[in-house]
C-alpha cells in the first residue's frame, strides 16, 4: 500500500478556495478519486472500484450477519433512549423538538461501535480507496424518526471539512452503515452521481460558530439552486437504499442530501468518516478557527488497526 505522511506544506496551499465573497464557482478536482490501482488483492471487485470512481459512491450488501445487524440496532436504540446521559456537545436534536437527531463521537459512547469502526469490512475498503492508512475524522449516529424527521440539504462534506476543519485534500471517504431498512420513501441518502469530479466553491463567508446552526439546518457552504438544477439535469439523482446492514461508501466530495421522513418508518445509520493519515487537518481554509473536536478529530492521529471477526463476540 502506498502510505505517505502528513505534509505541513498544505497549510500554505489552497487548491479548493470556497466561501467566496463575490460568486459561486465550479473548479476541477485536482486529486485522484481512487488513490490506489485495483488488483486482485483489493477488498472490492474491479466493477465496484470502477463504479466508485465514476459515480462517487458504492453500495455493499450482506457484509454482516443478521445477528450482527440485530446487535447494532439494539445498541443504537439504547444510545438514543439514554440521550440525556450523553454530554450536550455530542448531541444534536431536531430543529423544532428535543428528539435526538445525531450523536457525535460514537467511538467514545459505545464499545460495539468502536469495534465496528475498526472492522476489516469497512477499514480495508477505506484503506484501498484512499491508498493509505486511515483514522476516524468523525463518527456519529444519525436518526430520522418517522413522521417528523427533517431533511439534510444538498452539500459536499469536503467543502465543510476543508473550509471549517482544514482538511487539505479530497482523500476521505464516509461509510454509512444502515441500522434500519432504507427505502425510496423514508428519507434515504440521495446523491448526484459524478459530482465528486468537480468542486463547487460556495458563496458566502463563514459566520463564527457556524456549526451551532449548520448541524440542524445548513445554509452556508451549500451550492446554489441554479447549480444544483444544472448538475441534476446533467447526471440525474440516485438514491442509496437497502435493508439494515447495508453499507454505503461515498466519496467526500460527492454532493448528497436526504429528504424529510413523513412515513411511519424511522431511518437511522452509523456514520464513520475515514481520512487518510497523510491528510490530517491543518488550519481551516475559510473559517476563523477550527470546529470543535467532536466534529473533527485533530492532533496526532493513529492509524486504525483493522479487526476481523463476529461483532456479536466483540
């Protein structure tokens, strides 16, 4: 595996300027999508690697046994039910209620999810896609309750991670492990395929403590409606659906969103952001100071040691 080391020169280079004063711009991507060439030792097929490179995401099913999925779901429900015991900064509620929307720093709140984050079925794919050892930039549980679950607006994760966290390159991947069945009806992940190949540099400067409002409703760092209409007209919209236990890997710069959930059927997922060890954050590129640690791991990160085996025995 091609392993590189963190490079301080990123602090003086910004290939993806965003939060612009004058107008939105579209820039060409300057980084690879696949950071390692596919060969027979890869943890995914050649076809899967090609799909990820072209579309910006990959859906994998049947990675976990029914017992493993059941244990993940039960643990997730316990965490949500005991939300009052979780420190306030790690907890985000729905915009107009006290219903739990997100629990951050999942790796500090559950031994089972720590084990899941290190599982070879996730980590080996991330290491292949990024061509490097990886660590957790962020982890969280997302909940979208039935009837009242609110939407997540269109955005590129990298735009925020670059602007507000100081992530230098497009060398990160998110793994979303579905903890409920996700259909086209209950607010699943939507993506505009191929949008990872360009960077939408957004208009509007970053307010101080922007995360305090953006976690509930993001308004800064999102593409314009005109740009979204153009991109969707060119590439269409995809939905990432599947039964509980499905894993969706999506590239850090792929534009994505999810609708509100007015069905009786809740939607939830465990979300892990794997960043290349060579791509650790520097100073934010478009914010006065970095976001808090629960949103972006900072400091000397250690590579995850992959773990094999049955989650129910963890």
